[in-house]
């Protein structure tokens, strides 16, 4: 695919259904509640959607990235952001769309004063680790602890 065919733009409320559909095609489960929170609550309360983007090909949404600013919780500085979720429709993967989305979101976050971007991946995920490494993401000095009670 020619990269000129891909348009990256800021996410809008009307993109909700398309994003939920791509998410379910990638993860195999539909989770509209998760995206309702992302789209509607944060958008209205704090304008946290500023760096979330979608990719369009011929007017069809084929990928998205959801980003949020941290708000100082857990000692994390407010000028840090997180990439929550990224999803590219299976038919459009490995065409450079994920790269375009991350680069656009990073540019937007940097312009907004963000100095560090975090994301969580399964440590040995064979797709996500090389994908994020290709932008210079490195393992952070903190680790995620969990308890299954
Ligand atoms: C992983 C994903 C986001 C990558 O997006 P993409 O548009 O397919 O990736 P790109 O074409 O932009 O690839 C950019 C670089 O990332 C790396 N990469 C991407 N997919 C990869 C894969 N499957 N295996 C290894 N490296 C990969 C490569 O370095 C690639 O550069 P190259 O093509 O020049 O070698 C996409 O395939 C996807 O949505 N996967 C499933 C969703 C998912 O697991 N989301 C995580 C939850 S947050």
C-alpha cells in the first residue's frame, strides 16, 4: 500500500463504533465499555483525547492509538503520557500504519509538553516489543506487581 493513501487525524466521538470493531477484530472480544470511558468520560472532563489518533484509508478507519496524559497519580509527573492501546485492522498490518500513528501521537504529545511516554506490553510479546523498540522505547526501571487473591 502507498503511504500517501493513509490519512492520520485526531480521533472524534463518531469514530467510536469503528474503533470498537477494530479492537474486537484484533483482540477477539468486544469491549465497548472500555472505549466508552476512553471516548466520552475523559473527552468531556479533561480533554485527555488530545493525542489519540485514527488512520483512514479511502475514508475507512483502519487503525487507532489511544493516548492519555497522566494526572500526577502514583507520583507520576503530569508531563508524562501513556499509550493505552493501539490496534491496526488485521488486513492493514505491517504497512507502516502503526508507525504513522505512533509518530503523530508522539509529535502531538511533545508539542503539549510531555517529556516521557509510557506503555505496557507483555514483556516477551513477539509483535509489541519489536514494534515499540523500533521507536526507541526501552524497558523502564519500574515493574508491575500483581496479586491473584
Ligand atoms: C503491533 C501493531 C500495533 C503494529 O502496527 P503495524 O501497522 O502492523 O506496524 P508497522 O507496519 O507500522 O511496523 C513498524 C515496525 O514495528 C515492528 N513490527 C511491527 N509488527 C511486527 C511484528 N508482527 N513482528 C515483529 N516486528 C513488528 C517492525 O520493526 C516494523 O518495521 P518494519 O516493517 O520496517 O520492519 C499491529 O500489528 C497490531 O495492531 N497488532 C495487534 C494489536 C495489539 O496486539 N495491540 C496491543 C495492545 S495495546
